[in-house]
């Protein structure tokens, strides 16, 4: 079996659609929660709390879903390595659809008291479990089916559909806020987008169930069937892949935090801190995210041309130097300045996001890719990126400054920059069917025709 083959263009198109629909649904669901965080805080927490505390409580529940992501990666990642990327993605789309739909029918605090926030937390945990396998599973499925010289372009689908889902979520929220009264939105309008998860999940499951497995997984499965089963393979993979896991944690921390500042925090920041009305804030955020979505395939093409390492470092540097000026621009509340600020951050975000998606595949051995990449990625999102909207809101409230929330972005990016400059290898062009890490040198394991001479060399290593 030739594991280096890729799917025919028509098959790749179906794979792209399958990944896009499932990924869209996941991020639409997460985005909708973020856009209605203030309303959810008002409905699901004690009425005697201040609006600021209610918002923080709602954003804390938002972060709970991220805390569960490592567990989701620990559960669904091995499913992808053992049973296939398609099975992993099918499970994740069902779990996300069911949990999100149930949020849409939850009774509020006035109806069932403390059970309301408890049930909300439980369903957010299920969302987090499913998300723990979705992003890395989508990356593996898509990139493993793509020609090596176009992996960046195809990987941009994952980043772009996340932005598209956020845009659609914001526009839908804007539509609801424009056509319904405040009382109607508070009563039942906020539930509508959550209930849309049910048909989206069914569509995603149908399309994903009709796909074939990737050529890389087929090769891994054939090799595993000829070997004695290793019950500790997952744990051995974690130990063996410690360096790429740490690298993934660093690049994913910047990627995830940047995206959730753009996709979730900015809207609440414009409403709660800058004091724009909800409709204006949602509209401005949607325009900025549309620009980011357009930039994603451009970043993918650049990474195919110039490599992953350089572009990721440039994007990370952008997050060190740009956030404070950008938040100063947005703090005045002027529409053009807000869009310009989001666009400036998007220039950095598209570089770190697309390269991270590709490197989730290229950094890891084929047989332990889904589980090991999910661990590093989801730990970063759980403990660094996921709490970002909460941390940003807390900083703004505690300091009274509309610029101070940029500090969290700068701090995380500065720490990650040290790691990636020192240890991140160039991974573009490597043979992803190989069962070795991107920085390992094994004679004959990776053909010289497939990988540039420096692709297997760590920065600073002789």
C-alpha cells in the first residue's frame, strides 16, 4: 500500500466539506455561547449578583469547557489512532450536537435554582470533551489526505471555517437582537442558535460517515495488524513525543488565545468596557473576522512557499508588539478604528493559526499523532487560551483600563516566542506517513526528496 498517495481532487473536496461542516458546527456552538455570555450570566446565576459578576460567572463556565478538553483529547485522540480519524470526528460531532442542543432547552435559575448552573456546567463539560478531539482530528484527517506542497492551503480550511462559524454566529445574534425585543431575546431568542446544533450535527455525521480513512492511517493500521498489540502505546507515545507535545503547547497557546480574544472576548469587551451597544459590537466584530477568514488561505499559501517555522515566529512576534496599540485603537469605540484593530491582530493570527494546524500533523509520528497532538493542543487551550475571555474581562474590571487586557496576550506570546525560536523545527514537506518526529534523523525513514535539508534540524542543534 502506498501511504504517500493522496486523495483524488474530488475526494479531497468531499473531505474538505466534511471537515468544514463539523468544524463549523463546533465553533458556531462555542461562538454562540460567547456572544450570549451576558444573557446566560443573567439567566443562570443568582439574580442578586451584579451584571459584572454575572458576566464573569458566565465566562468562567465558558472556560470550564476548555478545562475538559485535555480529557477529551485523552479519550478521543487514542480513538483516532486506533480506530481511525473518521471515527474520531464522527464521535466528536455527535457529542457536540447533543450537548449544545440540550443547552438550548435548559431551564434557568428562576425555574430550578442552583440546578440551572450545575446542568450548564455539565453540558459545557461534554462540549469540551468533544472539542478535545475535533480540531486535532480535523487537522489530521485533512492534512493526511493532501499533497505535501498544498498542506498549508488545505489546513487553512480548519482556521477559516472557525472564523466563518464565528461570523455566522455573530450575524445571527445580531439578527436576533435586531428583530426581537430585549424581553424576547432574554425569554427565548437566545435559545434558537443552540437548537440549530441538532440538524447541523446530523448533517455532519452523515457526511463524515461516508468518507474513507486517510492513506496514512491505512498504512499505520496495516503495520499494527502485523505486530503484537501494545496496550500502553498511548502512554509510550506521550513519553516519546514529549518535545513535540511541549512545542504544540507553546504554538497552540498563542493560536488559541489569539483566536478567542478575536472571536469571543472582543465582543464582550466592546459592550462591557468600551460601552458600545450590542448590535454595533457584533457587527464590527463580524467585519473584522471576515477579513481574518480571507487572510487564512493567504497564510496557508505562504506557509507552503516559505515554511511553517518562519511564519509562526513572525505571527508570534506580532502578538508581542501589537496588542497594546490595537487595544488603544479600539478603546475609543470608533467603528473604523475597531475594525482596523481587529484586522491588525488578524494579520498575526492567521500566521499562527494556519501553521499550528499543519504542525499538529507534521510534528508527530503517524501512529501516535492523534493522541499526542491532542494532548499538547488541548492543555494549551484548557489552561491558557480558554480562560482568556475571563482573564481579559477580569483585568479590565480590576484595573479600570480599556488597554490593560492586552497584557495577557503579550505575556503568553512572549513566553511562547522563546520556546519556538529555540526549539521549533521546520516541518514543511516532511513525510507524514513516517513514524518518527519531525526533528528525528533516521536514515531511510524520510526520503530526501520529500523533506528539505533543514526540515529535520532543530534550531541551534549541530
